[in-house]
């Protein structure tokens, strides 16, 4: 049976839409989740971090599994896992079961996302059609991130926070049913070792989980406590073991030789810092809007929309600018905009108008992070061989997720510590929450400041049309 490639694109893009949607749709539901399931303030960030850590930690393994098992088979398997764990999350009776379900959701996303991208690349040959397909893919994914906050607000206000997870179930069932009809099965017969590097994926993810847990527990136990130091040291040891395994593996998950490329190394750092700033700002602002300003979930979601619009517009502008100016000036300009947007947010008080207070900062930040991402994605694959471009792209995508989880842990811990100190000093609760918001946003701004320094050392490139289309879609 002949399958239309554009119908295939719709199925794949809708699946990616759901995966991206799930990152943002949860944010506006966090205060309700915290209240219903008795989350501690420092434990609440695990609703986000459990998903992003497992997604980032197993993303490269998902790409390898797609090659070995067939991308359509893995795509359907990842969808099923994502759907089942969405149902479990929506029915979760306590905080522990919700975090576990979110972690498994992240694993499902790590399986289906690279499989979907592999199917897209074999469906469309290099050239104009693939560039268009990548643009549609990236556009729908970006739309998912932008609309997620509004959809989350609608579901929370009209129904219940549980529906931000349950809404995935019918969508997944429909996609699983139509995938065999519109997506053809393919098998890769590439030469060389055909093995999973499961040890690498487990070691890296376990190490990152230990580090994040140690950072989160610092607010409760203190940075010098045996508990915190034990998790931090253990996490670093697991990550060191991961590096040793990768160096000795015949078919490593992350070929260490990739890091000989200055452009890939700087891009990984750039996108990791971008993820740290973005997830931290999103988390803190969602809490601020509802717990300080008293917004409903829907109002909070609508207040994020201009940031998404600014990001989409900035992706178009940044794509044009890199062809004229090269990657470094655009990346530098985006980093400066990100810092400016976050600093504007630190001026917001308890009673400031949204239009004059939050809106300028959100728009500047939304434009800035995309203006950093587009040249960062281009630089990531500029110095690697064609046969390793997929591994390089997967690596920076994973680093973005992992950087976001690590950054969120640091920002949440320092923000909550400041809130506690302010309350002990006799500051009113609302003002203490605002002060904690400011402290966390300042730490996020520090990540963006580091990105300015990284941008100054990044290579200067002028991309071709193919690089530009793929970078914009990835951003």
C-alpha cells in the first residue's frame, strides 16, 4: 500500500507535539498538584525533573534502539509507554507514584521522539521536501510548547489537574491505531556493531539523578550534610564510571571523540545552560503567578502565551540573521536578550501590573533563548562527520534536557532556602515568596551570563539552507 509522505509527517509531528506539550502543560498545574498530593516545596520540582532527566538520559539509547529494532516498532512502543504512564500519572494517589509515572513518561518520550525523527528522515529525501517537513515538525513541536500552558490552564480550571495527564490517553490511542496505516516500516542495515549501550544509559541517568537529588536535599539537610555529600559524590562517581564505559565500549552511546570538536563542545554547554534557564524561569514564574498574584491556572497559562509568540517570531528572525551575520553574533545577541529578560523579571513585586511588569521580561527572554538555540544547533553538527551528525544532534538534545533538570534543582534549592531565611527573619509570607522568586531568577540569569562568555568562544559559521532548516526545527 502506497503511503503519502505528508500523511506520515502529520502522524509523526502530532506525536512530537504531544511529547513537547507534556513539558509545558504540567507547569500551570503545579500548585494544584502540590496541594492535592501534599508535595513539599522542594519535592515539587521532581514533577518536572523526573520527566526531563529520564527523557534526556535515555534519548541517545532511544536513537540506537530505533536503528536496531526498527523506528516504526520503537515509535509505537514509545507511544504505548507514554500513554500508559500518562494514565498512571493522572490516577496517581500520592506524590511518589506521580514522580515514578513522570519518570516513565520521560522514558517513553525518549523512545518515540528519536524514532519519529528517524522515520521522518527516511520518508523525505534530502532537499526542499525534507526542509519543509523539518519546518512543519519544528513548528508543531513549538506550537505544542506554546499551547501547553493554555491547555493546562483550561483543563485544570474546567476539570482537574489530573486531566493534564489523562488528555494524552485518547490522543495516544488514536495515533497508535493509525500509525500502521500511514507510516511505513523500515529497517536499517548499517554495518558495524549492532548492540545497545544500556550500561552507559543507566550509569549516566543514575548519576544525574543522584546529583539532582543531592542538590534538592541541600535545602533541607544543608550542603555539608552526610546525606547531601553522599549523593553528590556518588553521582559524580557514577558519571565517572559512565565515561570509562564509553571509552572502552566498541559501540558507545556517546563517542568521546565527538568532544574533540570545539563547536560541539561549546554548543552542548550553550544548550545545557539554555535548558537550565528556561525550565527554571518557567517553574518559578508559574508558581509566582498563582501563589503570589492569585492567578487561576488558565490566567497563568495565558500570561505565558506572548513568550511563546516571541520565541516563534525569533526563530524566523534568527534564521535570517545567521545567513547574513553568521552564528556567533546571533548567539551573543540572544544571550544578552535572555539576561535582560530575566533581570526585568527580578524587578516584579507583589502588586505590579502584568503588562508593565512581567510581559516585557517574558517577551525578551522568549526571543533570547531561541536566538541562542538556532546558532547552537547549527554549530553542534558543523565539525562532525556526516555519519555522526545524528549522534551529535541527539547529544545536544539530551544535554538540553539534562541541563534543564540540573539547573532547576539548583535554582529551586537556592530560591527555597532564601524564602525560608526571609520567613525566619520575620518577613511576610507573600513578600518572602517574591524575594525567593527574585533569587531564583537571578540564578537563572547567571546561567545566561555564562552563555554570553560561551558565545564569545563559539565558532563563527554561515549555514546552508539544509543546516538552517534542521537547526530551526530542532530549536
